[in-house]
C-alpha cells in the first residue's frame, strides 16, 4: 500500500468523525428542547387541572407554550409567579 493512500483514508475518517460530531450536537440540543417541552407541558396541565379547583388557571397560548418549551419546569414556575404577581 502506498503511504498517500493510508493518509487519505485517515483524513477521510477524521472528516467523517468531525461531521458526525457537528451533527450530533444540534440533535442533542433538539432532544433536550423536546424533553423540556414535554415535561413543562405536563406540569402546566397538572397545574391547570389542580388549580381549577381554586380558580387558578394559566392560559395556553403561543407565548406560554414558547416559555414552557424553552425553559421547561422553570418556565412553568415563571408563569405561575407572573400570574400571581399580576393578579
């Protein structure tokens, strides 16, 4: 085997590894956002269900969905705090 062929294979493997690593990071970020959104949405539904007995409700609209989707449970706590502050 020629030395240049070995170098070309090694360079190809490194390029494939680097591309895979670059594509894996956004997928991990998207997965984390999805997990935050699902957990936050579940907590928001539970808060609305339990709060309905006492007249406490957080409306689900695009802004609250965005806050809960990005922040997860801290976003729900933020919305609860804002709701209590501006009540």
